[in-house]
């Protein structure tokens, strides 16, 4: 796995993926996720050609790898050997017939070819249309979409016409509207990760509008998409509208802890809608904000000092490390220290929850990792869409990502939290060690 940037007319694409050279300037990309949604506009003939082209690329990689392996008489040891019998692979379009090449190992060392796209005895293929919302949110316009898909998937992806793309966006907007009205009666969440995500795509109504996202942890310890809305990241009103909507649909129990950046209007809205919810500031955001107030020569040392705080074994040790930071930087860099001290309590809230969960609840990585390639807008693009399309695309990308989310460590601790068990420095209150023993540990 490695990063590759693909440049073409008017835009750039960057994604972590496996690549197989098919022909000049063409890349087959993996790692985008599975669609699970039918695409009526792609012809099955085009789908067959695309799949077989990708499999041929896989064979080429294998043959190139063993190209230097020779027989005694100088012949190449690993060679093509026709095709396996044609079989059908189920795709989002329905069954598509394909032929998978065979490879012969003349040396008898057992080298075989098994396609990643069409493994033996597996009849469900990976689909590729999950790339569409990703591309839109990355800032690729409708006019460039076919060209982008061609680079990622091969020339046959041009079967996705503008009309088909428009129909897809409309379908996703309808799916989002239906999902947004689902009942939340009886739901309960231990944790919420909250963030406002800016993308290269803009809503027509207001260029400042971003996706307002909440991801929660269920009683089973699973991560689940709670809400996707739109609004102003710093606006209390935008977030309060989302929280009131959750309440109106039956979400009465407040989450135990919410994790997010301190700059959002979410916190004021949370105090009004769910005042009993604890607040944890994201250490990644906070560290970046503090380092921005320091000269570059000081940033490495300061970052290590901040890590001493949030990596401390208990709250007392964290408080001591925080006091050391204040003492060392207060005189010369008061703005950096002020950013740290104003959220002192909220930065250390995680100590009142199970230690196994600390790695999850100290940051908003659950959201950051999903939007890593689309969230930072470097230029204002002219690619605007309607509000319904904007929300539908964001929802579809998150829905696809949700399939790959991994639950939190020690999920059984969530039930203890719901049962009212109090935690001190990561341990149940009745098992808490004296401070000196915890520090020694």
C-alpha cells in the first residue's frame, strides 16, 4: 500500500490504494470500499470488460514478478496458460460473465494465480461506485467525473454518463432523507465523536456550509453513524437544530461523553440539549492550536511536553505535567498557554472513563480518518450542488465507511458505564489504586 497522486486536466486525485498498470495513464484502484447499490446506467458489457481488464493487470504483475525465473533451457518458468471456464460474478448490475486467466509454473514450485478481484469460488465482486461521492466531495465536478473515473477504473467507466450520475445523486438524496427520519426510540450511546467537515464541494446556498457529523458508540461497543447534517461549524443554532431533531425522533438518553474540537458551536448547543453529557476536547486539535502559537524551533519540544500530559497514567500525573508546561511557556508564549488552560477540565475528562477506551476518546480520529482525503479545502472550487445532493453525497460516503469501522476495545465496559459504574483514572472506583501505585505502574 502506498500513496499516489494522479493528476489530470483541472484536478488532482489522491488516495491510498493498490495499483495495477493496465495501459499508459490508467490505474485500477482498490481501497475505496464496497457499494452495495445497483447502478442501472452501467452496461453489463462494459462491466465485464472492466473486470477482465483489471484481472489481466493482476496477471501482468504476477508474470513480471517471476520474469527472471528461468528453466534450465532458458525458457521462462511462469507463463500464461489459457483461461479457466467462464463463470458469473455477481455485481451491483447483476451477474456478469468473466474469464479468469490461468498461469502455468513449469518449474513445479507451485506458483499459482488467484485474482484478488475474482478469487476462486467467490462469486461476489467488489463494486466501484463508492468512488463517486468521494470524488464529488474531493471537488471533482460533474464535467470531470467521467475522466476521473476513467483514471481510477479504466476507460470503460465512461459508461457512467452525466444522466446516470445525476440519477445516482438523486437516489442518494432520497436515501438520506429516509435515513434522517428513522426512529431513535430506545437508542443509547456511550460516546459521541463530533466534527464539522469542510470539503471541496460546496452547497449552493452558502459556501461556508459544511457537513456536521456525529458518530456514536452503541451499548455493544460498535461505532454507528448518528447524524449527518449541514450548517455552520461555529454556530450554536446549526448544532442545536441537529440535537433537537435527534430528541424529536426519540433519542432521550444523553451520551455519556462527547469528543470534539473546542472551536465548534456544538458545545453551547450540547449544554442546552443534553446538559448532563461530559465534554472531552480533542487532543489532536488542541495540540495543533497550541503549536500554532509557538515558533517552529519550539514546537517539537512543546509537542513532547503536551504528550506527557495526555499519556500520563492518572489525572494527578497529568495535572502535574500540565502545570510544568504552563510554568515553562507562560512568560514567553502566553497565548499558547491560554489555549491549554481554558480547556483544562475538558482535556482531562477521559480519566473518568475505562482506560481501555482512552485511545478512542482522547481524539476525534473516528471522524478524521474517514474524511482524511477530502476535508481540507485549499482552494474555492466552483463545484456547487444543491443542499439535498450535498447531504446525500456526504451521507453515502459515511455509509460506505461505516461498513469498515471497527468497534472499540473492551466493549463490555460500555455496559458497566450504563449500569452506573464510576471510573477513576480508568479503573472502576472500587478497584482504584493509590496514586503512587498508579504512577509506578
